């Protein structure tokens, strides 16, 4: 099936990008945001845009472009590019995680929460083991966002987060605070 082959080829590319996404889990939110670089000053982005213009369905190049935008801290363009990927491959869970990551980096917590929720819903049972760390973080982020408005939902999500990563100290601390 055409979609399956696209997903398999993207999984390899995504595995190379995982190191960058793990950073979303450990980045201090108080760090000062750096100025967004213009894509016109980035030859890698320009080359990828030309490649995609020639073949708008080139998902590998789209993933590379979205990642390059993120590296350049152009989160608006990264989100738009990840959304293009979800249009081509609507069931590819890592794209939704990446949308969450980019929204979070752009300080759009509502957008991040919605994207992480979609990511959680899109992870197939046979993919859970390979996605445990990202699932743990997605559940943690949503629980953290819900802790003041929907304590019961936050409790459910933090329990799921700890199910996937029982050693995450931030998740353990949030779980304790929710029990009070």
C-alpha cells in the first residue's frame, strides 16, 4: 500500500530526528527565545522548498523541511509544514507529536495540547513500544496543562504518563501534587 511505504520510509528519517525532539522534554521553559531566522538566509531550507515545489508529495523532503524550520526556530513554518504532512499521511502519529513540539516551542500551549492529544490517538497499538517516551511526554504535557482546570483529566493523563515512564521526576511530582 502506498501510504504504508511512505510511513516506513518516514520512520527511518524520523528516527534520525528523534534526538532533536527529546530536547522538547528537557528544555527549560524560562530560556530566552532566540530570534527567528529567515528561511531566505538558510540555503538548506531554500533547497528543500525547491525540491518540494517540484514534488509536493515528497514526504521525506517535507519532514526535512519541517525539521529545518524547527532548527531555525521558525515554528510557524514548521507547523505549517507538519500540517502538510498530515494532509498526505493523516494517520502518521509522529507528525502530530512534531506539531505539538513546534507549538510548545512557540509558546502556544493550547495548540501543543491539541496536537499531543491527536498524537496519542494516532499511535497504533503495535507502535506503542517504540513511542513510549513520546507518549509519556505527551500525556505529561496535557496533564500539566489541565491540572488547574480539569483535575480529574490531569490525574488520568499523569497516570498514563507514568505508565510509559515511571522514572520521570516531573511527572512523579505532578502526580503527587494532584493527589492533594
